[in-house]
């Protein structure tokens, strides 16, 4: 533990202090109460909005070198790993306490981000739980009711993000990788990427454009296009994650097959990957497309990038102006049961398959049709992926979770972002929009409380215009770059995601959380990401792999809120600022 935590020591009790991320957050994000830091380090990221250039250690330099040199690497070579007692302690099970000791959870640590303050994932004060007491206001109560196991959090590796990354200076590249993928940063362990191009590519492309090549003899197994930018970025992130004894789990999603596989009902004279007929695939192309996807997985694996999971189709109900492929629920179930499932089980049985991958307004209806398919598509599926663009949709998600919770099927939030039309007048590139961060936290809390095992942001980084995007479907991002001033900005989403990703570690178990007297009011249907005072106090919690409980509390209202935090038979009275979010980690104390 850090020196300034010595106040936890007691002559009347023995404490079981979990070695943790605490010292890292104080040094990196700025702890106002940390006397051990120099003033410049204490300010840290708390008072930053743009990236400062700093020197990093040898590991970060190696990561930058790996990302900067665009050459084929020897994927058979072993990846160096860093051994650290601090990191290992996060996964080592705790020994049972002596029989004459009683474990009591009393002390907790707090991290906070709040609008109109300098707090950005800032380590705040330490608190202590007391015997429970009467309280008429909002009460956040954590139970020991165990739910789903958390896979983690992350963002998308698109061609656009990779091109932006390539243009950064070496120091900015290192800082980017640390901020997202190091335990000192957000600790991302999930990544998503596209099979073939997507709208956040600079143009449509596939790895086999030869019309009629049903044997896929012309498939580019060298992945020439992706090796220009995308693969080097994944390698760099992968190196950073593996150096800490973790794995980067990559989720792959197709936007469109090659144009020659598709029904070109909208423009037969000029085949394109954009748009989609219905059905999307030409008759007889189902097996070819399934084999193509398996070949893509094999090619990535050959380049040292194992694929953890895949979705059947990105947004199967969206006939977009960019790359698209329409599947009804029955068509997707048929494709999985007869083509994709058998091929993947035979060639890549370790790869999980998620159905749907579209908005929550239809998640229940679509998912139940796929899972109840007469040809038993469910035998090949791990779960259901979904996006946030239709609004909260938690009634549908809860209904689906109620049916799936004893089946082993998982729910995964696979995409969220803020589209350009949601930018408000007066919002600046340097500061972003605070409500965008609140919207992310609101969605993550709601999803986790309804069974989600993970949550993925969209593009990791974009330019000042919200691109590049070949159909001008530009968006905001947690990081954006102003190439005129050569500055990288972190938007509020970055900090809000961090309140979960840094502390809700992979392997954590979700804990039941109830907010009594939350102050919430009926809100009806709203656009995605809206969070206001009408949502009251929101909260979610987990038990981490080391046995330590973690809690996030959110207030989207315009005034600070006093609330009671209740855990076991103990409680504390606390205050959360207006437009603020807090993360709590609880310490176990052994009393004689």
C-alpha cells in the first residue's frame, strides 16, 4: 500500500489490506489527499484536458517501436511478460483468516469525477462504515447476491482509429497505449474490430474481391490492407496488456461480405458493399461467407492476434448507407445453425459466437427467435450482443436476462458512441460534452444490473472532425486529436468509463444492488445516453477476484445529493456532487 494509507493501521485490529491499484491511481490521475506526491504529479490528469508529452519507461518505448514499425513480426516468438507482486496480488485467492479473527468490512476508498471541479478519476478521502442508522434519503444497498462474471471493458480498433494512432508522435502513442491498456490507465482488456471494412474505414474493402471465387483461392491471407494500420495498433495494445499478465480479448464483427456475394437489388449495375438487399446473401453464398469469416479468423491468428469472440453480423436490421448486410432473426438463426456454427466449431472451436449485435429495442424479440430456432442455432452460440442507439431498453434486456440467467448465455454491450448530430452548440473539442460521460455511465450501470458481462465503446480515437469516415457518419470519441495544434484530448467519456474499467476487473462477480428512495421519476422513451435528475441516484457493484467489493454511484442531477451507503450490517452517510460519479473500494478488517 502507499505510505499515506498507513492511517488504516490499528493497534486493536489486524487489517487484511489487499494490494491493489490504489497507489497507481494516486500517482497517475491525481489524488488531492496524497501527501506522498510532488505537486506536479498530484495534479496529474485531474487538471488536464490535453495530453502532455512525457518520457516513459523501457516497456512503453518498446510498445511505441512495435506500433511505429510496419513490418511482419515473428508471431511464434514468446511475448515478454512482467512479473509484479502488485499485479499478482489481484488474482491470488485470499487465505482463510484464523478462527479467532472476525472479518468486518469497515473502511473504503473513494475515487471521483465531477463537473465544474478538478476531479477526473481523482482519489479522494477514505471513509469508514458504522453501525446502520435510520435515513430517509437515497440508500444504496449492496447485497451478496452473485450475478454474472465480468469479462471486462474496452473499445473498438477501427481503420480510422488506427490511422489516427499512426499519425501521433512517439510520446503520444505511448501515452495513448498507457491511458487505455495499462493498469495505471483504464485497464482495457476488450477490443472490437471489423471483418472487412466498416463506415470508419477510409473506403470499402474486402480480402477477396474476385467475383465467383467460391473456393476463396484469392483470399488475401496476408491481410495486406489491415497490416498497413490496423494490425500494428492491435499488436501494440496486445503487447501492453500481455506485459501485465493479461490478455486482450478481441471481438470481431462483419459489416458486409464482399460485394460479389450480395444481392445487389438497389444497384445491380454497380455492385458495392454499401447497403443491402433482403436477403443480403445470394443463394448458395451462405456457406462461402461462413468459410470466409473462418478464413479471416485463421489469418488474424496467423498474425499473432487470436480472436476471442465474433458476432454474426453488425446491425442486421440496418440497411445503412455504408457497409451492411440484412438478416432477419430467422435468416440469422439459419445461417448460424447450418453454416457459420459448424464451420467455426470445426476450425476455431475456441471462438465464442454472439447473435444479434443491434439495438436494445428489438433485443428480446430477435434473440428469442434465434435461440429457439428449430435447427438449434443456440448450440453454437455463447450469447447475445447489443448496441445502445435505441435508448435505455432495459425492460427488454431484463426480460431477456430473466429467461437466460440459468442457461449460461451471456449478454454483451458491444457498441456505444455519440453521433455528430448530438453535439451541442458551444461544445469544444478540448473539453467535450460532460453529459456524454454521464450517458455512458448511465448505460453501463443499467446494463450491468441486467446481466451484461462487458461493455465496449466505439472508436478508441478520432480526429477533430470525428473521422475519418468514408460516408461522413462522424462521431465523438473518448479521445480526439487536433492535428493543427498537435494535441490529444480526453473527453468526459474517458473518465466515466474508467470508473468501471479500472476497478471492475475481469473475473469480478456482479453483486445485487438496490437504491431505495432513489428520487427517480418515470421518464418514458428517450434518445440514447440521456441521464438527468429524473434518473435519481444510480448504482452497481461487483466482488473483485481478490474478494474485495467495488461500487459505482452516479448522480446526473444539477445539485449534490446526500445518500446512505449500506453494505452488510454497516453504513455510511455520504455526499455525491452534482453531475458526479464515485467509485468505492471496500477494505476488509480482521478484528480479534
